[in-house]
C-alpha cells in the first residue's frame, strides 16, 4: 500500500505544505480514488526522491558494500508520523531488487525480480 501510494505521488501529483498542515491536491485525491477505488485506511504521506549522498551513512555503506555490482535506479524516502523509511531500487543485468530500511542502519529486501533474458 505504501509503495503504491508513493508511486502515485511520484507520477507528478504534488503534496505541499500549507502552514502546519499537509494538503493533498484534489487532482491527486481524484486520481488515487480512480486507480485504487477499493482502498481503505488511506494515509497521505510526504515522499521525496533523494540522491545517495542524502542517505544516512550506515545505509550508504550498506549499499556500497552489499550491492557494489548493482546501480541505483530509484531512491526515495517516506516520512510519516515522525518516522522516515527509505526505499532503494538497485539493478544489475540479471536482477532488480527493491530494498527498504526503517531503522536507519540496515536494508531488508522488500522485493526481488529476475530480469527477462534478451535475445542476442
């Protein structure tokens, strides 16, 4: 659910601060209702794309050490209720792995997929 929400928000819909309250545009709400009509318990969260140098040092070190043969294709953070969760998508020629960290010190595999072989 969180990843789906983040995807919708990253596709061009904006969440912006208005004073002390976060406001979600009506366009974003309508698009979400259209794409996820049966969704319940919806919480809007602030999401932002980041670069690897904006990661906590432990997470950056973990990526460089454990995924040195991969390149980062997506990296973002989600802030909700005072907690920040990081998601990193790393790829090589064979695999695509989505990593998640909510403890700011280590990564866990959120999803993994094997890439289809291309004809040569």
